């Protein structure tokens, strides 16, 4: 995940806690919506 936030310093415990959100059926849809919203492609 360092490619998403290369300057964010985090330890393995922090990553492990955050990684639980990746195991979610809606994760990809949420991420795609965020990036589309960020570039003005959706409301």
C-alpha cells in the first residue's frame, strides 16, 4: 500500500487494522467512486 501513500509512515499493526476494510464486497466500488468523484466524473 506504500504506492497509495508513499510518504505515510505506518507500522505493521496499523496496516493490519486498516487491511480488514479491504475484505469487503463494496471496497472496490467505494474506491472507484472516490477517484471518480475526486476528478469530477461523478456526483
